[in-house]
């Protein structure tokens, strides 16, 4: 499998880690779109939201348990945004499920 996030998870590609446990890895985006831009990924390869099922949904639960803790550690006390992209039309550039945590400034209003 040729997955950049799997390479980061396996230590083959360097990253600036902000959180890691046995199921989840969070690291700084190399092309940040906000002062704080962190990617949170399951350590098990899941292609996208379309691949979430009863066998792997516990990973997403774990990610969403950790996101507020990561945001707090990063000083995002005034709010932040969590985004995931699905498929080509949704703007997904890496085919490994990941969630963006964006914050550190007032973000523009998008679809709400």
C-alpha cells in the first residue's frame, strides 16, 4: 500500500507529532491553513468515512474522544473546526481517513 499517512504512522516519514497512543496519531499539517492545523488519523488504515463500519467505528469514537483534549493542549479555548474530506469531489487528497483540527484565529464561516 502506498499511503503517506501509513508511512508517518510506521515512522518511515517524519512528522511533528502532538499526540499518539495505540490507536490514534495526531500531527501538524505540513501546509497549515490556520495557526493551529493538526491532522488526526487512526493508526489502522481506513480509506475514508465511506469505509467506516461496525468493525472499525471504535477508532472514530477514540479520535473524537481525543480531539477536545488535543485542542485544549493547543490552546484552542475560543473554538476550533473539525473537518474531514471524502472522495475526490469532497477534496480528499490522501486516501486514509483523517480529521483536520483548525484553529488559533477566527475562521471564515462556511456551510453551517
